[in-house]
């Protein structure tokens, strides 16, 4: 049984995650891979970033302390998705890491400190609560990026009524 506060935070986070997936629904592979900004990121690359550098890193790596999720200098640039990787694989991977993150969230006390912290980050989240707020903010920010990219690609807009 999760607390009302965890349920509220998860509801907010899941709403942003659904926004990320919803704004991309129906976008053809060519457009998912098309660079959206001069920096070269694509919608698919942003989802890959959210999968590995956000969901996996923060919840599996930081909160749960899973070594393989903590990243290394050998990690690929997740913003770049190789042509051989299917779009559906990237989107399914995001859904899989969301489910794994939710399992970690629901079994971890909100006031529990991180199991691991990256030494290259100066600010430390004191607990799961602060990590969740960080991930909600980052996911919402990237959902907004995807809104702009989608509108530029085909005019579709995500409206929450």
C-alpha cells in the first residue's frame, strides 16, 4: 500500500510520461528521427534520453543503487539513436523503464536517502521525494520540447482539457 503522497507524485509523473508518449503517437518513423533543433536531437533521441538518463539513471541507479544503471564513460550518447534500432524498440524500452521505476518508487520510503550518488553532481537529493520532484520537472520540460517539435513537424498540438 502506497501513501497518498506517493500516489500523488506518481500520478503527476505518470501524467508527464503519458504526455511524452501521447504527443508522439502516430508520428512516422522518419519524423521521429528527424533532427528537431540545430543540436541534432530528434524526438526519438529525446525519448531514449528520458529512458536511460532519467528513468533508469535516477530510479535504478540513484534510488536503488543498481550499478549497471549508474552510467559510465563507455555509455553511448543516448540522444543519438542508431538507424538499426527500431522506433518501436525505443518507445517500448521507455515503457519498460517506467514500469521498473514505478516498482522502485512504490517499495521505497519517500524519506529514504539515495543508495548511490554521482560524485560529479554538486547538488544531492536528500531522499526519494526530491528525486521524484526532479524527474517530474525534467520529464515535464522534455514533454514541452516534444510539443514544440511535434507542432513544427506536422502541426499537431497536445491539449489537455
